[in-house]
C-alpha cells in the first residue's frame, strides 16, 4: 500500500485557498432527478443555499460527477451542461478528473434513490459500499487522503457497514455521514444536555419503512447518545405492528401533539414500530405512522420530570432548506477536516435498522445484536 503523508492530505484545502481557488469536489451519485437526495444536496453545493433565512454562497467548487443511472427525468446531464462539469464513466475517473492522480480535495457520495432491487429484508441495495471502496482505493493508490461525505447510512449489509467504519478509522479519513433530521430545527426547542437520565425514548417516521424509518432511528440515536454514561450499545431489536401501550402510548401522544406539517389524508399504511433495548436497560421505540404524521417527532421521559418532553425535528417538505445544515457541515468538513457529529451514531443506527428489518422478515422476533455491543461518547 502506498504510504500516505498526513501533512499531504491535511494541506490540500489550505493549498487550494492559498492558490485563490475553492476546494474542488467530486460528486458520486445514484441518480439525479427532481427532489432526489442528489438534487437537494448537490444543487446547494453548486448554487448556494438558504439557511435560517440567510443566503450562503458556495464555499466549494464541484468539478466532476459520477452518475450510476439516468432515468427518464434525469437532471444530471442538464446540470452538468449548465455548470460546465464533466460526467465521468467511473468513480476513479471522477476523482482523478480523467488523469492519473487524485485531483479533487473532497468527495460527496449520494447513494440514495434510483432503480435498485431490495434485499430479502426489504432494504434497497444501493451501491454505497462500492462507491466508498472505489474512492478509498484511489486514495490509497495515489497516496492522498481527502474528506468524504456519505449520505445517510453506510450499507445495506452489516459486514459492508462495519468495513466502511473500520476503513474510515484505519485511514483516518475526515468523514461525514448520516441523516439530516437530527440537524434540523426543533419546534419547540428543548434542552437535552449531555448526561441526561432517560427512562424511555420515542421517535416517529412515515412513508417507506426502510427509507424513512431510518431517519427516525438516527434521530433516536442522536438523543439516546446524550444520556448519562454515553452510548453503551444495543442488546436487542424487534419489529411490531401492535398498537403502542403503557408509557410508549403516553409518549406517542406527547410526540403527536408537536406535529407541524399538515396531516396526511389518504394513507392506508398500517402503523408499525421498531422496539430497541439498550444494554444499559434504556427502552426506546421508533413508530412508523404514515397515516398520522408527516413529521419526525421526539418524546422522552426523563428522571425527575413528571411530564414527557417532546418536540418536532422540523423539515421543510417542499423547500428542503433543512438540507442546508448537511451542506454546511460538508463545507466545514472539507475546509477544517472536523466533523461535529460522531460517525458511531450512524453505524449504530445502521445496525438497528438492519436488525429491525430482519425482525420484520421473521414475523416480529426479538433479534439479538452482539454486533452493536459497543460504546462511544458524543459529548463535546
């Protein structure tokens, strides 16, 4: 393997700025069509974005695309033509700009959406591991590490998810991943300091279980990791179609009282949930309620409080301005090589999702999760 100088890769964005140019970005994506993740993320990298009622000029320069699929409503070709960007036939060529050496300062991987089959569990076989593997092979062969963004979770297979995480740590890649939802606005704002003692946690989601329940799972993990003692790992996960009862019923009522977006009127999808048992005894659930909400809601019972705390992690369903938080974090990562979000959160949420879908495949059995027997601290 090529020896990689830490000074070489750390200097890259600084050298770009010193040379009077913005850091150059390669974008690797499944497909780009209206409102796809490629659309709401890459368009903001190209053209700037609004966030918190203010305009933000792009701090990076997108210089290459790799696109895996071109559907009938493809936008990638028109956007490439509009911005003078070349679409390369492979990930490696996009990172090398058609040459023989890595020629960009960071890479954004948006492996969401497109026409891909599902696994037996029901999750889409998006080629995120392939993109990640090809990009990191370029770094190794060319002797330079660059920051990476990977949209959403790591992989549809646990072995690939774990390999992704381990390689990031081994190669010391400045890395960003995960859901936009934990970054979004809280309505109303709530104060959950690190060291909080929870007794139960609950979040909600809607639409496709695999694609959207994941956001509820990562939102849950973003809050659970703030508890006293930090993250201790997950012992078991179960899927259920039973109605919530007891404390979870009370928490769900509290969460639904914080809805912001208009309620759906036509969904016939039945409610379902993932139940999570953490290794320290914390109980949690993610309720998928397509007929009752279009919000990602959070509720919790906290020791010493008689009433639950609850809020909506608000996303703009049509404007998608909440994606500005993710774009801003990627810009910061590229410029500083620091990520404010622990990537262990995404690894844990990835594993919870896969175990929950396996439980659903098996009719609702509790699934032991020894692979999630890990701890981390998210406090800053």
